[in-house]
């Protein structure tokens, strides 16, 4: 894997392929430097287009990724269906060659694949979507017994840098009282929130027991990752997954 991407290590064999980009390897400048893949953050459109072209070339993507309009919700785009809505925070496909993607810069990207490589999915799990049930909605849309699914957690802001208020803790505790274990009270009377722990808790409750990934912190590693909370106006990485139409 090149320096421009984080290796996706999980017990999923070909023909499933997956990539999670970092911030190096593109042409964007200043706060978007350099591999910004988002068109909605104020970067120059021609630079984003070139970054996306480089992404397709470097990883031999079989098609342009499905770029969702993400709204921190729970809508899942079933992209095999004609006219599927693209205002969504997750996507699933059975179709070889269809590339799914979510854009992130602190929120948690979660990749999914069935063990038989028949279906794949991706979810964008910020705290709002995670609390509202985006992972549950994605697993339901995959329509596979949860124990036959594998999940991978990508780079995310870590608890040490993600301070939230009571309303965030309460939103998770209403769903599962055990969720409070992912929150640590700080000296300011607010909470340090562990999104990775919350995601693992949700997946375990769903019956998805194979969960890989040891996510690095987007906030702490500024040379590798974009971070909205750290930098404000900034670029976005992408987590992508697809079923190779020509495996081997």
C-alpha cells in the first residue's frame, strides 16, 4: 500500500477490495493539502477532480465511486437499485465493479463485507449518525446474517481529543445504558467520547462479532489525516470498498 492510504487489514479475501486514503498524494493546497477528495469544503474544483482522478488511477478503481451527499443521518443508499437516493450516510452493493465511498475528517468510517464476498457496504458514523442507528441501518440493508459479516473501523478522532456535552452522552445512554462506559468525565465537567468503543458496542449488539481495525487518531496525526475539529475548514479522506469484477 502506498503512503497515501491506510492499509485495510481484515479477514476478508478477494474479490473484495478496500482502501482508506490519508491526506498525502494530491494537488490541493493550504488547508486542503493535499489529497482532498471532497467537493463541498471550499477547495478548488479542478484540484478535487485531479485528486479523484489520481485515486482512480492509483487503485485501478473499476468505476467512479458513488459519492454520497452525507448529512449525518441513517439513510442507506442501495445503489444496485435504479434511482436510489444519494443523500445518505451509508451505501451497500452486490454488484461487482460498483465502488462505494464515504468522506471523513474525524467521523468514523466503517466498512462491511460478507464472508462469501457477495455484498459490501460502507457507513459514515459521526456521533449523530451513530447514536441514531446508521450502523444498524447498514447491517439491515446488507441483508446478511450478522455473524457472517466482517467490519473494519477506519481512522477517527480519539477520545482524548473529542470533548462533548451531556446531550451526546444522553443520546447514547437512552439506547443502551452500557454506552456510558465510552465517556470519561474531564476537568471541565464535560465528557471525552470514544466513538470507536461506541461503534464496537453497537456492532457486538447487532451480532457482528468480527470487527477489525485499530483506528489511528485523525486529530493527533496531523501529517497523515484531515481533522475538522482540529483545523475547521479542511479536506476529507475517503474510505472505499468494492467487489473486484476481475479478481485475480
